[in-house]
């Protein structure tokens, strides 16, 4: 009875997490497509005719009558000042060239938005930003703007694929189209994990009468436990490294919250192609086709090795076990060190990303690896981003609840995996003794 009760509890936990996955997809759709003026790209200035990524920033302290000029190529935008610190009596003025549009601010603050500026006939917004001094000879820290606010509907995106660490650019597409594709794609990954190994519902209904490890054969049933265990483990490892003086945080400058979510979600696609499909899938597919022979069709073996190694013929899979372990290790190390060398992270990220890579390179298949990666880059973040964008306290409560709930599941999952691992080890030892 105790075992059955525990299995029912684990099934309910798995089902609740799947509902949270779907809810996070719906929340992302709301933030992308229903909330106006919500994207915050970093400033790309076209004043010289060529795009230049830069901040609008005065000297610190500023000089009297400091002036800057900025050209944006979007239909409409609000400039976002991350910091405004003026001496009493001075004014910050933003004027649009060729129009009567003028925004004036005389207070101090952070994350201050200007009014909306609309593009001219050339499709550009040309702005002059200046500090008007009251001629008392006193100045203060000044101003800084790194981002502007606009809608996903007016932005373009340039997707790319990674060939390991080499990015291959793809044709530019509307940002809203890429966002819609990503939401649909990861919904499809959930469904693909749902359907594998007998299906999620069938696994859940039978989990009360079968061992826990057998229920984990369905990747969606297993995903909540694997993902939260990895999340809890990475947070614990990060805290430990910080106590030892090893940083694992991000050193690069971040864009606005929703734009960051957009880029991080797309990074899942690019990185899974580069590190899992190229470094693991292709070599394994070739080896599986070579090993298949009479036991399995070579094309079938190739496709299974490429996308879903766990579905290979058991004998083929057993023959490739050593190669698979080697490829997962190499891919994970490359994944970890690339974050530090090219991704703007501190050194400790190499450790946590390598650990994540080892778990992502499981035999469930590329779809499960992508979903696990999506869990970290999208699902964990979208709740907090909803609060940042809307300021509604209910999203902050949801964010805290989801994180606390998932960390608790993660701690339970780590304990369960440790117990199951110990049981399997003891079983092997007994087998050797007999």
C-alpha cells in the first residue's frame, strides 16, 4: 500500500508539472502577442548609415549641455532610460528631428520611459537627446539608455544554426513569426514526449502497479523529475562554487526581459542542433547504420540514431553503448566550455553547463533533450518575466510558487534517484556474488 500510494503521488506530481509546462506556453503567447509595447531590444543606432550597437550615455558626471543623436529603424518606439540622475533644476530633453515631438523630464529615476515616437517617411526615428543645464554650475551622475521599447510585430529576427560552435546565419524573418514557430515547436516537443513508450496517459494510469523506473520510460512522465532534479542540483552546485569563490553568473549585458526570453528560447534550437544533433546524433546515426546489418534496416537505424537512440534495436544499442557515452561526454564538455569562451559567462558556468549537457544527452532522443533545455531557458524564466513586464503581483506570486514547488520536487527527485541508483548497484553486486 505504501508503494502504491507513493506511485500515485509521483503520478500526480508529474501530471501537475505537465500542466505547468502547458501553462507556461500559454503565458508566453500572451506576453508575445497580447501585451502591447513589450519588447526591449538593445539600441542599434543608424546615425552613420550603418547599424551600431551602443548605449546612449552621458559622461559621469555629465558636462553642461551634453547632447547625443540617435537614429532607430522601427515604426514606433519609446526610449528607455535605465538611470536618470540630474542636478536639481536641470532637464533631460528628447526631441524628434523634423517634428514638433518633444519629451522633457526633470526628475531622477530608473527604468524611465519616454513618450512614443513614430517613424518619418524614411522609416526612421531620428532623436536628439540633451541635458539642459540651469547654469548654476552644478552637475550630477547623468543618464544612460541601453534599450528601447517596441512591439514584436514590428521587429525582424535573423535566426541561425550552430555547427558545433560555428553559427550559420539564416534569412531574416518577422520576429513574431519566429516567436509563434518556437511556441508551436516546443508544444510539439511536449506532444512527442507524450506519445513515446506507450504514451503519457497510459503510463500514468499504470504507474500505480509498475516500478517507478519503468514509468520513467515515457520521457514526459520522467521530464518533471529529471528537470527539477537537475535544476536543484545546479543551484546547489552554483551556491557551493560561489562559496569557494568561483563565479557562475552572466557577464554579458542583457537585453530587455521579453527579448531575453525570445533569444534564450531560440538558443535552445540552435544549441541542440550544434551540440546534440551534430556532435552526438550524426556520428551515432552513421555507426548505427553500419552496425544494423540484418537486424534492422540501415535507413531506419540511421534515423533512430540521429533523433531517438533509445528506439534502436537492443543489440545495436548495446554495441554502441561505449561510443554513445564518449559522444555525450565530448558534447557536454564542448557545451560547458563554449558558454564560458563565447557566451559571456563566468568560469563556473562550464561546470554547471557540462552537467546539464550530460543529462540532456540521454537516449530518450533529441525531442526530450530539447524539452529539457527549454525547461531551463524558457519555462523557469517566463513567470518572472511576466511580472517584470506587467508589474502584476499575481505573476510574482506564481513565479515564487512555481520555483519553490519545482525545487521541492527536485530535492525529492534527487533522493529518489539516489535510492534507485543504490538499489541497482546492490543488485549488480549480488549478481556478481552469485
